[in-house]
C-alpha cells in the first residue's frame, strides 16, 4: 500500500546504495526524486533509465513543493541546504538503512552478509543461488551484479539479501548501517580494522560486529568464517548455534579436493561427514572459494537442493569492479578491481596469479579510501603485493584532507617493496602512469588497477594509449 507516502526525495541519490533504493521505491509505485553534487555513471545512467528525476547540486528549492518523506544519505552533513530545509519545515526523514528496513525488509526473511572483505561478492552470489532455486529474492548490494545486470530489486520471494555495511548510518545516527537490517540469517566473512575515518581501533570494529550478531534471533542462522581469529572472538558466547566454514578439515563446512586452474576452481563441499559432491566455480582465488563455501553452507541449511546450489555457483558471473576485465589491447589485459585494503590486495593478486600463471602481472594501486590514505597500514601495504611482478603506487587521493602526520607515505611503501626485491615505482598521477606503462607493456601482460574510485579514468586512458 503506497499511502501515507507518495513522493519520496533522496538527498545524495547517486550513491550506490541510495540509487539502488531509489530504483526499488520507483518499482514499488512511489514518485521518486533526488539530488546529488557528484553525478556519474553507472548510477546516474541507471536513474535515467528508470526515469527518476534528479537535480545536480543541493538547493532548498529541490524539495519544493515538498515530498512526503526524505531519505538522507550518510555522506550528507546536517549543514546541507536541503537538510536544513527539511528540518526547518518538519518534513519526515529517514536514513538509507532505516528506509530499506521500513519499505522492503518487513515481512521478509533478511539474509545479511557482513564482514570487512568479500561481502559484496558473497551477497551477490547468495542472491543468484536463491534465484537459481526459483525463489525470486529481493536484494540490495553495494556492487553491480552481472547476472542480474542490477544491484537491487524488490523481488517477490520471502528472502531479501542485503550487503551489511559496518559504515556509519547518517549524520543523525553514527551507528553502523547493518544494525538496521533485522538480520535473520547471516554470513560473516571476515573482520579486520577498516574505516579509519570513523573507527579508532580494531576493538571498536569488533564491538560493532558483536552488536550485529546479537540481533540474530534464536531461530536464525549464522555462518562464520572459521579461519578468521577476529570472527571467532566476536561470535563467542552466542546463545544460538553457529556454523563454521573454512578451508581446513577441522571446520564443519569445508572444501576438499580443491583444484585451482585458469578457469576457476573445482572442489568438494563437506558438511561434517556428509559430502555434498563436486562443485565448480568460475571465480578465482582462495578468498572467492571461501565466499562460495559460506553461500553453499547457508543455502543448504535453508533447504535449497544441491543441484540448485551447484547451478548458481557454477553460473555466477561476479560483480563489476571485482577482477573485471575492462579491455584488451595488443595482448595486454587491463583489469579493474576495488581492492584498497592490504588483505584484499594480497588475495586479489594471489587469485590472479592462479588464473594467469604465465602472465606478467602489473599491480597499479591508488590509495584512495579513508583507510588506505592513512598511515595505519604503512607496513602492511609493503607485504601485500607478493604475487605481482611489477608494482606501481600512485600518490594519495586528496591528501589535503588529512594532516601530514596521518597520511600514508606511498614513496616509503615503494622503498620497502624495493628492499624486498620487488620491482616497484612511485608514479604520482594516472596520466604519468599511463605514459610510463604504455612504453613498457608487452603482449602477455596483465594490468590490475586497484582503487576504490574512478582513478581519473586510467583504464580507458591506458587502453587508448596502447592502441596508438
């Protein structure tokens, strides 16, 4: 039922989650408008395809004559001119997580995938497995899922898959988003320190996850990665059963007869003494095998048939910006990846080494995220590139936003890598990197560009330079 709201306005509508929410609200019959200061594909393109009207820039007149409800993104401050107008006029408002829960999680069974790493791919895989079982799940995921060509949909089935983000909710709610998602069933992939702009320590991160897992009801299901010490710490003393999954046979759910090759990975899944048989996944790397194990375990425990689960795992195409080949020119593969944490970088490159054993792998990294720009992982970054043959580290994105003593020193990362015998270089900008690499790349090379943002269009620039 659409009332009491007819018109819903989203402030910062072009964020990945906010645009996904806008799409679902439109499909549910609401009139949806929005505004944002930073408008760019693919979210802007998706909004236009859905005929969702949005304004570029934040102005009080954007909410005239007045929506019934406003959803405020977490990147928006309380001094935003539209926010001030909303508060001044007494218009009802919600955070993004509150709105998702209110409009789409009621009367559903929320499956929430949480963790420092892997939650985007794992939640996307979970949604696709449910789809292959004919269950028409709803989902909202922080990445573009290739199988669905979307990052959200309401669905009509009883399950709704949410990527559970530990980042803060809104200026008026500094708690983590995933506390709003009413988790019934959960996959917990990993816990490490991240989001250095809002968390001061690993203990604060673990406290947030402890609060999250304690929201799971007594009849809910928690699948937790067994080889993650911080995960094991967080899930201690829970009052409901926890299912552990891992690559070691000591885990109840584990993989045996694992074989990586250039096409992905084949493995058997074992639940205690029960062998569910052989599985095949086109996803590469140990981390993606772990993602698949969590999905297989939860899906099986929910009662899905082994055949349906196998079909979903085998046909899962992945998520954009996760080891995504964006082009190939003169035998050089150019790849885009979202990795920005040392662990993610290490696992991504290790996976690429398995899939492309005979390629010369170039790792090009831009320290862009709030955590990677800080000195928190100064030492760890020098140990994250072992599987790369050539390493290029760019300068920090927007270094002026951090005090000098807080900043990562990319030149020192390169010096540390060189001291370890690695072929590494500090090249500050995307344009300089393109000019340098275009002279050195040869057929059989793979360039994996790792950044949490657009990195000044480096992928297209590099392909263009190679074509000349």
